[in-house]
């Protein structure tokens, strides 16, 4: 990263990092685009994304960041299941088979990447994290 940042500075160029490590993004990126099933599913400035995560998948990536304040040998949380076959993407939300909040709406159609409240934080989810649903399932996560 030191070398990349040095080259970026020297060449006055933009830098796109592709990584599963959101800790890396938190340290070096101005903006984050979270991809799932070959699609952008959440996009925001790094500060906004970490403060107001909206997608359960993004939340899972954040929880998988190793932290020094955890006891040693702590097993990081994982999302059960497998990612979708990119050659046969479903019409439903691609994360639905692995999402504990998936319902009929999620299985009927994939939400578009959008910023429902305006602004620049965009996400593709029918049930974003900051919109609790009546059965309280968001509160348990
Ligand atoms: S649209 Fe539904 S299945 Fe997809 S991430 Fe959001 S809650 Fe989960």
C-alpha cells in the first residue's frame, strides 16, 4: 500500500482497490463500492458506509474484520451458504439465499442500487439495516 500510495501521489492518479478487506478500505479509500454477485449492492463515502451500513452483506464483511480488541483465536463470523453462480444469476436478490431477512419481496425481484432518501449513499436492498421491520428481526442482529 505504501508503494501504491507513493505512485498515486507522483502520478496524480486515481486508485481503485479491489479487496475483501474492508479494513483496508477504511484506512485508504475515500469511497467504497460493495459488490455481490457481480453487482454493486452498496456505495457510499467510506465514513458514511461505516457509520450507516445498510446491507446485511456489508455488515457481514465489517464483522469479519479482525480486531485487536477480540480475544486471540476468536472465530470470525461467516455468512452461511455460497455466492451465486455468476453464469446463472437469479432474478431475485442474489443475496436472498444467504440473507436472514429475505422475504417474498426479496425473492420476487432484485432491488436496484438507489438512494431512497436522496444523497450519495446508495444500496440495493428492500430491507436496509436502519429500517426496522415490524417483526423486529433487524433488532436481533
Ligand atoms: S433485498 Fe432482501 S434478501 Fe436482499 S439483502 Fe436486502 S433483505 Fe436481504
